[in-house]
């Protein structure tokens, strides 16, 4: 299943000048699409399995169930029970990483080439025939709840979710892929079995690969591992745009010496021609925030800004400061000033080149290659956009960046964590961004 959030599949009118010629596509017998890039600089393989849907596949009651179910499945299966699975991991020294976001869940395997067949076979078996042994099941629950509690207890992590309360009430993305303590506490093995049966379907899946294994050999390996997954899948509606129709703020009281603040606002969806200049503009804002808040006014040890890469996106600015009123006011002023007064061209050129360098560096690993191809295929409808996104970046001017911010930045949704016995709630009113 392919989710396309905009009809134009090619970003910025690119002619795919930067698309590598060592990428191929094929489809397994049950319909699972595979995108593979042959990279033979060493014998390390990278394979990612994407389960498409994310928040769209969840309800208020099942927040976190997909993550919980997949983690339980990865504790062992009928053919590779827990002890045997752990021995396989120890012998192969394979690395598994996972992520769960608003658009998809992803498991990534890093291993040497000779171990790829047995590890993917074990992975496929865990998805189709999980052992769900009681002790392992409860171990996953305990670990998941601990992670959620740690995130809540860390204001620097939780501030982003406080901002969500202001920015996306009732939105699809408000359903948390990682779950809540309340939902995770109630999941049963029957819930897990039902979720896996529903979600592990060929139409919900995408596989990406980067490594030395050639496409035909890879096809045989993946067919053996995942060819038994049932056909069919779910169809999800396009994610709805965010509707922020006024400046708003949500304040959470905590006894903290440093306040934390995040403001979120509209940004172009993935695949829109404005997204690249918008991201570049927010990088310029980042540099200015550091100058104004840290260097000039000594208000913070941490501030940054940027834009997300989901099907529907938002721009954001963050600051932690013992003086949140002044810090937030200045932060909003920086963004408003960039919109109103284009910055010097040499600053834009330097920012864009720095962004290009950082993007290229981040794409150096096979893990990142797998993520790039999968993320852009799911969110824009074409994996090639991962490589063409910077083709026309050198043409952007300072006026272009101010203009794109002016088109998209509207009302701001603020989230603040502060000690309201020290800072009056009346002072923590939303600051206009324009």
C-alpha cells in the first residue's frame, strides 16, 4: 500500500539528476514491495521493514498497541523461542533498532551478509508466529511503562507533548504510537495477537535494503523470510491538515528551576515544493535564535528550531530558560523578523551549504539509506525524492525563505512547562509569530 500526500511525485521539478543508479525495485510473491540499493563497500547489510499506518492505525484505546505487539513478537517465536532467539543474537552480533512514529513503525536489522538469511527468517517467523511467553510478555510491558514514565518525568522530553495539546487536539497524530501508561497497562495477549494478525499483511508493509547482496539473491532471501505473510492490507485516509485558528498556550505546572517552551505552527506537507525552502528558512532561524537568546541575552543553554518530515508537518521552536516570558517573546520576535526582513544573502548561502553537508553526512550509513528510501516512498509516493530534495537548493534566495515562512507560518500553539508559583500563568500568554 502506498500513501501519497500530494499528487506531484517529484519535488521541486527535479529531473532526478541525483538519483543513484544502483537502486532497484521488485515485489515479493505476496505483494510486499522491496527497494534495494546495492552498496558493496563491505559485507554489512541493512534491512528495514516498515509497517505503514502509524497513528492512523490506532484508536484512543489502542495507542501504543502496535509498538507493544511488535516488541512482544521480537522476544521469540515458535521456530525461534526466546532462548534460541537470544543465542542467535549473541552468535551473530546482529543489531536491531526500532522506531514508531505518526506515519509508520520501522524495524531495522544490521548484520553481516552471511547471517542475513537466518536473521530475516527468524524475524519473519516472529511476526507470524510469536511465542508470547508470559514472562517475556510482562517484561515488555514493564520496560515499556518504564520508558513512558521516564519520558513524562523528563520535562525536556515531555514539553513536546504539552505543545501537542495546543497544536493538534483531535488530530490523527494526537494518537501516540508509543502509547500511554494507561493503555499499555491494559493490553492482553489476545490484543497483541489480533493486532499482529491485522497489521502484518503484505499491503501494509514495505522493505528497504542497502548492502552488498545483489537483488536476485536478496529476492530469494526475503521471499523465504516474508513470503508467507498473508496478502491484503488496510487503506488509510490522507492525514488531515492541522487546524490552528488562533494563538494558544497550554501550561503545565512543575517545580522546575528552568522552564521549557515549544511553539508549533503550520509547515508544508511532505512532498510539497515549499518544504525544502521552509526547512532551510527554519535553519536560518535556528542560527539567529542562538545568537539572540544565548549570545546576546544569556537566557538559555539550549534553543533550536526546525520542521518535521511526516506526511503532515509543523515548524517548531524550542527554548529552555529560567526567564520564559522574555525568552519566548524574543524567540517569537526572531521568527517574525525573518518573515518581515529577509536576512543577508551570505547567511542564507552558508546555511544552505551547511544543511547540504549535514544531509550528506547523515546519509552515509546503510541504516540512513534504508530510512531515506522508505520514508520518502511512504510520505511522498516516490523514494527518489530522498535523493533529489537538494537538487535546486542553491537557487533559493533570502527573499524566497522569508516568503515561504510568510505563506505558511500562522498562529502559534505554545506548550510550556514552568513553576507557576514563580512565573505567573497570566504572564505565559501566547506570543504572536507574525
